[in-house]
């Protein structure tokens, strides 16, 4: 699954909440009385919705006062009721409120452009860049088709540049920044289309109840297969392959990949094999050959990293379906030093984790590849979120390569590496950490990169995506939503647990271990600041795992929230932290190994919404950190 999507911010802004009334009027979100009066004044609408009446929805005719000497209510009130002229004026105010929310959404991002210039590169590289850029544009279309947004963009007027920018950034009209994701007015279209993935019938209410209902169907394995969509046909639910749903665009991607392969010489034979195998996958919906060709690629047989196809599941509410993406990067040789250090320890890391978890889990052969470092050139589709960027990834999630433990793991080294990002990351950490903890915050790259390396490696250690209990896989046992949180919680907790292992092995110093811990805790606060859910009830895996970790560590006495001078700050007790990490690691590992879905849900919920959630101080973390906008990455290729 996707590794840490590290949240670093570039500048501080103050965000004042807009009022949200709730309900609808004329088929669109209803204005509060406060917003109606404010927007009417700004728009020269000579009406005032007086106090002492209803505060939301539509005012009654008698609730309105005219503005001006000897003014009347016509043409807005006729025959003692609201007229068509009032409806037109009201909808104009709604659109003004919508545009406020759109701009507020955009203001929570800080644009960053990543430039790759191939104009002086050898011709094969320029041709490769041209065809992968074309494939990336098609992948964006496929991903938007999956999200249910592809056909909506044409409804945005060309003059509405802010809404068009939102759509382009977010792969659709819906908002995702923390201050606006739950604002019903935040939408790039004035028709306010509901967020409905194409993975399931769009007429359905796509929520947790739908996901649970699908898991109870006799053909649930077919319906929840990651490489399918669900459709109603003849009164029955049926699964259709991605190729059956999106074949025309998938064939176009295949054509671009073959043209890219044709440009490569013998020195890039491994990449050429992968391109051709991936092209076949786009024409057959069988990704086995592509996974095999991809798994044997590395920094020794190619200068490039490329992954193109359907992989991660975060885009839809059940977190079961694979989203299309493209990630292209240069191999970064700086990973070799840590690969050489960790390679001899892989089996020991698996054996120690198995011993900690205990029966029924048994240690397996650790055959996974250690993380490569890559320098990103282009991200498209699900690899380019509207805000933030992926820092690490371990793939594939399914299939023979995953089952054999031969996943390929990467860490992205050139995102968030600029001086401004580092300075702002330090400023954010300083908002929450006490001086005794903050002194271990390091601006060096290694503490964060090492944490990411261990996180991604940990996806291949202990109970993982292919561990079965009574013949059932994790998604069947826990459901996609809970499994997504649980697997990321396992990987991130293991990252911290293995940090002390490396210290005891003499591979890092005591000080470096503390630096890794502090960067990881700062990372967790960044995710907590973004909220625990999206789209109402869809869990955010990184935010929820962060709440569990912070809450657990405080509960075990390894962290505290204490007054320092005129403010309260978090303190880490570095002597007690390793034991608290180990206790959490054991608990999470055992839950996954035994398939204890009820126990997992109760444990996570206790820190997210339950009795222990107060330990996390989520509201205070959000208050301090949401002043910082999040980076929004764009990718420019010149060839």
C-alpha cells in the first residue's frame, strides 16, 4: 500500500470558518441567514432576512425586509410568496457562496512545480518522455472516470477559472482540504453534483452501509475484486472488468506505452519489457506479467522507475477498488548504502516481529526487495493527489508477486526537499513540541528517509495483505476501510519499532534514533491536523493511525501534553517510548494475525472518536497547524 504521504507546508495563513446551514433550497445547499444577508449586501440585493425568524433554508416572505427609503419587496415577493425573481437572486447568492468556498479550498494549497527538462537529452529519452507524458494525460482521464468526475468538467464555464483550477487540482469538482472538505458549498459546479465513484452504481448511496452490504453478497469476492466495477444488470449485481468499463481509453494507454518501449535501446531492456507487459495488461485486465516484469527492475538494470496501472484503493468509499496511476522517476543511487546495511537483516527483522506477535503467526521467508530511492519526474492519476505527495510505496498489493513476498518498494527523495519546505516543517513541529523534544528535530534528510524506508519495508513483514485466517484474506476479514487503517498502523508502528532495532544493532546512534522518532511524531501531527474522515464517514488511514499512536503513547506514559511557559506542548519521554512502541506493535500484530475485526475496530475507534480520543488533542493540533497551507504539486516535462 501507499507509504507515508508526508505533509509539509509552505506558509502560514489564517482561515476563518464560513457558516454552514445544512439542508437544501431550490435543489442546492441552503444559505444560513447570516450568509444570505452578508452576500445580499455584497451583491447589491436590496433585501434583509430579519432576525427572530428561521436561521436557515428559505426565508418566508414575511421574514424579508426591503432596504431603502420607501422601498418595497417587489419583484421578490408576489402574492404573499417568494417569486421567481427571488429564486434567481437566491441562486446567485448561493453561487457567490460556492465561489467563496472554492477560493478557500484553493488557498489551502501552495502550488509547487516540479520541472524535468529533456530538451538536451538523447533522442530516445525525449521520445520516452513524450509518450509517457501522453500516457499520463490518459491515466488522468481514466482515474477521473473511476472517480465519477470525467464528464463533469465540461459544465464549468470557461470564465470560472477558480472552479476549473479546483477541478484540475482535485481530479474532480469536490473539495478535499481540511477546512472545506465538509462544506456543502465547496464544489466546482453550481449544480453541486454528489460525490459518487464509478466503481459502483452512481444511483447508490455510497457509504459504509453499502460496503458492508456488498461484503455479504454471495458473489462478494467478484464484486469486490480490485480490478472490477460493480453494475446492476437484470436486477442482479455483477462485476465487470476495468477493461469492459474503460476499454477505449485503456487501449490508448497501451498504444503510448508500446511507442515508448519502441524508442528504448538494449541498455534499457528491463524497462522495455515492463512497458510491453504493462501495455498488455491495459488490453487484458491481467496484470500478472506486468508485475513480474516490474518486480525484477532495479537501479542496476535501469536508470528509470516506472509504475503504470491500477494499484491503490483510497479513491473510493469502500477502499477496495484499484485506482489508475502513473509514477515515473529517475533511480537515485543514494539508496544503495542503506540497502547494503538492511539486506542482511531482512530475515532477522521478520523473525523478531513474528516472535513478538506470537502464535498463530509464524515467520515467513523475507524475500522482498529493500526500498529503492527515486527522484520523481511525473505523477498522474492516483499518484498525484490534489494536496501533498506520496513519499513511499510498496507494490503490488495483489497477485503472485505480492503473494511470493517480492513486492518492490520505493522512497521518493526529491519531494519536500527544498529549503522552504524544510523551514516550514521545522516551524510546524515547533508549534507542538516542547524544547526538550524539539532539540532532536533534525533538518537532515536521513531521519525522515530512514523512517520511510522502514515503513515501506514493514508492509512486507509480519501479517500483511496476503495473510489468511480461516481461509479469508484481510479485506474479507476487516473490510477495505478497516484493513487500510490497520495495515498502515502496522507499517508505521513497525517503522518506529525497527528504529530501536537498528540502534541496538549499532547502525544508528542514540541521537539519530531520537531524531527519527521526532520526525515521525511530527508527521503524525500533520495528519491529525487534516481530520479523521473524508466524505463524511470514510476513514483517513494516516490520520487514524496517527491518533492511535499518539493516544497510545500518552496513555502509556511515553508522551505527555504539558504546560511550558504560556502554552501547552507535547513532550516525548525517550526512555519510555521504545516499550510503548513495542506494546502497540504487539497488539496491532496480534489483531491482524488472529483476524480480530471487532477488537481492531474497538481499539482504533477508542482513539479516533471514543473515550481515549481526548488524549490526542486533535482540535488543538488542528488549530495550530491548519494555518499552514499544504503543497499542491504539478509536473512539467519539456522534451
